[in-house]
C-alpha cells in the first residue's frame, strides 16, 4: 500500500543514491511519488528513467529544474530557451506533474534586477507554447531573497503570480516553504493562486536557527521554525490536493546519514509534524 500524500524530491538523498537506487529505497518505505533532478535522470538515461517510473507506477510530482533565463546576450538567452525546451520534453517522458522553474538571477556583470525579471517573463513566454503542446505545466518557484542575485530574481509568490497572470494558461507556482514562510503576504497570495488553480507543487522542509549554510543546511521537518501545518492547511484550502514533496539539501547532516534513515525520518515527520 503506497503512502498517500508524500513525495520525495530526490535531492533529499542525492548523496546516498542514484535515481534507480533512490526509487528502490522509496518503494521499501511505501513511497510511490518522487521528483527527480535532471542530472539524476541524465546519469541513467531518459529512457531508463521513464521505464523505472512506468514499471513502478510512480507519480512524478515535478522535474527539477528548468529556468535560468537571464543572460548577458541574445545567444545566452537562446541557449537557455533551448535547454528549457529539452527539459519540457524530459518532463513529458516522465509524465511529470510539472517542470519546476528556478528562474535565474542577474546576468554576469549586471546590476539591473528589473531587466532580469523582464528576461524571465520573456523566457517563459518563449517556451510556453512548447510546454502547452507537451501537456507540461510550468511551475515558477519563487526563491528566498538571499538568492536574488545568483539563482532567482523572482522572490515572492506575488511576483511569481504576476508573471502567471501575464502569461496565462500553463503557468503556475511551486510553493516551497523554505523560500516563502517569512513572507507577510504569504497566505493572501496562496489564496490568490488557489482562485485560479495556479498551485502546481508544494515543497516542504524546515528553516534551522541558526542556518549554517544558506543553500545546503535545510532542516528536516519539525527541526526548525516553519509553521508547516498552517501552510499546508492554506495550500489545501486553496485547492491543491497533490502530495507534499520533501526537498532537503543538507550537506553536513542528512546527506551524511544512511538513505534508509533519511527516508524513514521523512515518513515519520510527515505523519507527525506536517
């Protein structure tokens, strides 16, 4: 019997397993929903990854990641658009619920964040017809402002939803608690997204105090300060009914533990604190 409502983003066990091994370990915990990263898919080959998904009847809650649109010149933007089209094809082959977009930060040498955000909207618009044709929704994931320069110049749900409203059908958001828990407009914007069915994914982990590394020190659910139950309730009230997807980057802690322990802890915390 599959454990309902829980998905594992395979970054959570990327140091312990390749994609094939991670799927086997998840199935032993009765977890039948995953979200792989493109490098994990490429390492075993797209056709093999798709076979693993199909043979095990896995739900793929998202493919990570597309995006990274802002570029210093037209050639760089074209390369990003071409790569995103490939990512859409990969997501379609895996029958993924969405392609998660980490949109990108400032181009090298730039200080113009307004223009970077314009390039994000233009880039998504350029790939949207291909995504619609492939049946793959695009999930903009706003990242915490600490990543505005290098990873994502879209930093709040409000900003992401403004792009969704501009571009229309086929674009929504991934609500990652690590990035949005602090936002004073969070619940207002979750409700706004729900009104148009724009919530495509819900990612969970925790914010540790202190956080020792802003990228690689995410906490296991329950070990930090995020009100996970309240955010989940708001997301579900807004109409999202998909699994909660555990996504933890933890270089000094969870990536050093046995994969079986990490996954069993995810199951236990999902049941008790989420």
